[in-house]
C-alpha cells in the first residue's frame, strides 16, 4: 500500500503540513500543488514587477489581490495540466504518484476542483480595472495550449515563459496606460528568466523525458545546458536594463538591478547539471531572485514619480 508520504511528490516543500491533512483533502492540496509554494511565487513576482515598475509603492492592495490570484490560478493551471498529462505522468518517476495519474482523484472530481479555483480567480479578476481584465483573460488560450507544447516542440519552456510571466502586462495595465516600450522590455526579460529557470528544473527529468518522448529545453540543449541558462539569464538582465532605462533614464537606476544580476550569475556558476538536488535548489532560489527584482522595480518605479 502507498503511504501518505510516498504520495507526496519528491520536490514537495511542506511534507509535514500536507501529510497531516485527511486523505481526500491531501490529494486535492497536492493536485493544486499547495505543498509546493515556489510555483505561485514564480507566478506572483512578475505581477508585482509590473505593478511596482509602473506605479511605485501606491498599489499594495492590488499586489495583495494578485498574490491571492497567483495562488489559486497556479493551482488551477496545475490541475488542468495533470488532467491533460495523466497518461504521461504515469510514465515519469517524479510524477507517477500525482493524484490524477495515480487514480486517487478522478478526472470529473479534478474538473470540479479546477472550477472552484477558477471561481476564486474570477473574484480576483473583478478587482482589476477593465483594461487589465482583458489582458488577464488573454492568457487563457496560452494556458490551455501549454500542456501540449512538450509534445510538439523542444522548447516548451519558451511557451511557459509566455504564460507564467503574463502577470507583467496584467500588473502594468492594471495601474498605467502608457509606457508600452518599458512594459515590452520587462516582459521579454521575464520570459527569458522563466525559460532559464525552467530549463534548470527540467534537468531533474531528462532521462525519463527522453524515454517517454517528452521534450524540454534541457534535452534540446544537451551538453550545453549551463551555457544556455547563462545566455537566457544574460538576455534577462539586458531586457530589464532597457525597461528600467525607459522608465527612468538615469545610470543610478540601473544599480538597482545589481543584486538580482549577481544572484542569477551565482545560479549559473554553482549549477551542477548532473545533480537533480542541486538543480531543484537552484530552481527554488528564483523565489529570492523574484524578491530582489521586486525591490528593484519598487525603487525605480517610486523614483520615477518624483
């Protein structure tokens, strides 16, 4: 018989809390990845960047709503992904015990859970002005297509970049109409950031992915993963430099990016592509990278109002 601990995926961050839940609740928590908060942090930070760089420190209530939205919509996206990928998940060691793949949660129940999370997301959506609501809804087609990308392209991480950093345009448009050049640069850099960190994450599954036919940037890059990650992180900082310059054309404003640039460089230097535990730790460290970037956006966005 499978134990509660075994039903929690290997990269769960809160085994104790989730394991104490009654079995049905535990399975639904796992299905929405509530045991792995790194996902909603990575979804939330781009929202905060868009708000902070566009409007500085005046929109904390909006940031709070976006945090809630990131938690529930990341959960909804994971439920949808698991419904679509159930057959593939059964063939990969790290994902075989996911609730839908293992059969502990039926697909009808999973769809109902997805609907519940989406309703909470709707409440959050209604807190935004109508322009931002339209932008947010524009991500739905990208989200729906993402689970199929790993079947048709060697760069599904690029599609994930479009999806997982959609909070940048949503947050920006929620508070500001203009500045589209800075918005585009911020979003482009965020996409490159996502491609890099998800390539690191995909290192954990390279052998299983190759066996079952799942494609990823980690497989596509082959023996050049470190160089590829370095290139995408370099592009990330370059685009963010442009975004900051367009918001505040002052060399001092660019200094705010130094901490996050150093952090991303540390990830590249210390990455061990053959060690799944090392890759997972570097991936998770992007929660810190997101915080450092949020602080930079807050400083520069606030200064731009002076």
